[in-house]
C-alpha cells in the first residue's frame, strides 16, 4: 500500500476566529499537517527554518511584525532552505499598493470578503499541492547549473593559461606569430600534455585531431610543424647539428609545461 503524502502547512494569523477554522479544516482534510500557528512574523520565520512547511497561509496584519516582512525574508533568504514554501496571503486590507506588493511576493492572494471561505482556501491548497516544492527543484537546478558553469569556467581559464604558457615558450624560441604552423604547434603541445607521462607520444593521433579541428589534411599539419622547426633551428643545421623532430619538440615542451601545471 502506497503511503499517502502529508503536506505541511504553517498558519501565520493573529485572529483566532480565522486561525482555528483554518487549522481544523486542514487537519480534517487528511493530507495536510499544521506545523505551527503564530501571530508573529519573527516566530513564523523560525518555524519556516525548523519545520520547512510545504505551504504558508499568511495574514498581512499581525500582532508582531507583518506578513510583508515575512514574505520579503522568504524571498531574500529562502534560497538557504531545502525548498521555498508555497505562499498564500489572506488579508482584510484594501490598500491597492499593499496588495500589489503582497501579490508580487506571494504565490497567491486571498482577500477576505463575502466571496472567500475557509473551505475555498483549503480547496485551493488541494489543487495546488502538486506544485509545492517546484521552486525547490528550480533552485536545485540553478545551483547545479552554477556549479557546472563555475567548473566549466575554471577549465576554460586553465586551458587559456596553458595555451598562453605554450605561447611564451614558443616566443622564447623566436617562433613567429601570425603563421598557421604556430597554431598547429600550440595545439599539438596542448594535446600532448594530456597524455600520461608513461604513455608513448603518438603524434599521428594528434595530427588527425588537429586536421579535423583546422579542416586540413593530416600531412599538412605534420609538414607545417616540421618547416616551422627547420626555420627555428636553422642555426643548428648550419652548424651541422640536427634540430629536434616534431615528436621530440612537442614532447619536450609538453613535459616542461606539464611539470608546471600538474
């Protein structure tokens, strides 16, 4: 047998002739539990934090504080709760300014007049109960998104820092800016950094990835980096010394920068 869910309701009302009927009607319904009845917005906030009700019925005029203050506190500090309660304002006030303010802060507003009854309010909660805690879901989704965004931003900052460091290493070798071969070399070194120290550096895979990224042939990437190195280490060749191969150069720079960042 599936256990019936019980929805917690907090009543914030300073007039017993309204508070008591609400409490009795909610308890008689069978799916609602009254977790507190108070005439103080200050005590109401303490009950919100301790009991975390699914819904709150709140009057605007209270013995201590007022309903607007509680609604403002919920808006400002409700994100620290497991979920934001569904709020219904119940008031005898006729001030348009106050009612507009309340409606902007609450989920729903009942004005006490001949059209309003206790049964009507309870029926509204019955209809809306499936929407209770939906704000919690939104808040959780927002929190998760913030964490994911921060993680992504951190990764992007790290990638940018690594590429900038690679660029400085190439600057130290007087490798010119503004040539596609330099871009190939930077990306090749960046990809090589991701290979574990114990793994053999297989440039073929890197060439293939760069070719796809830049929309060129794999051989174009390999030859461009080779020509760049031949130009950079021209003095070595003129002195009869061989310059580094693509593999040796990419591996050497990748290792140096990996030691710095990892």
